[in-house]
């Protein structure tokens, strides 16, 4: 099994049940940064806007959605299963 570690991710959206969407900035090929999105599955309580570190089992899933331009799109979504979530050491609180 592959493990994934995400540092300094922001909790952007919490769904009913045991998951939330997190966003983290990662280095881009052009030297800048880009946002990468994760679906995190955990039973731990979490609040929207929190800055967290996540460690768990890596999973991917093909998801379809309609983009802002009303065109159907397909993406490989990153899921973190059995996640351990902690407050990020870089959090401002």
C-alpha cells in the first residue's frame, strides 16, 4: 500500500459522514505553485478553514463533473483513506 503525507492543507469543504475536501499548494513545473485537492476519509472531528497535516493510505478514483464552462470533465481524484489528521505545525494558531 502506498502512503501519502500532506502538510499544511486547508479544510475547504466538509461533507456529511466522514470525509472532507482539503486543498494544498504544491510546486509547479514553471517554478510557481498550484492547488492540489484531496478527499480525506477520517472519523476525527474537523472544522472548515483549519490548516492540517494528513497521513493515510493513498487511493485514486476516476470522477466526472461539469466544469464552469458547462463541459463534462473527467479527472483522477486523490483520496486519503484511514487518515490521521493533526493541526499543522505551520498553522497560525
